[in-house]
C-alpha cells in the first residue's frame, strides 16, 4: 500500500482499566506493543492519539472530563504511555478533535 504513517488511538481503559498506572492491563499493553512492533517491522511509523473520548469508568464516576483532577489523571496516563511506547513512537497526538470537548460535548 505504500504507507509511511499509520494513525491510531490508544484506549485509556484498555491500558489502565481503573484509569491509573497501578491498574495496568498486561493484555492491553501486549496488544499495543504488538501493533506498534508490526507497524515498525513493515516500515510504517505509528502516530498515536492518546485520548479519543474513552475514559475509564472509574474516572467518569469521579467527574470525568469536567473533574478538576482530569489534568492530573491525563498527565499520569500520558507519562505511562510514553514510558511504555515512547522508545518506538515518535509522533503523539494528545486529543482527537479537541474542539469537540470544549464546544460540543461539555456543556
């Protein structure tokens, strides 16, 4: 197909089911490691979106995106992803469609 880049989104709940690094899922990490490695093995650079509207239920129950704690939760999640995948992923996107959060979904 001649692809140089492939963009995909990580699922926060798939990696950290309760939203925090102490809840890491071995299955989730294995899935994304395999995907990233397969892309690289085929000469395709992964472009990874960290947040694509799926928040772990435990964090949603604590106020979700509108919680004052959301920035800290996201920082912890992002740093965890950088630690796990950053040796192979060079291109990161923080939020998919960020204006959707501030202008349409959060009212």
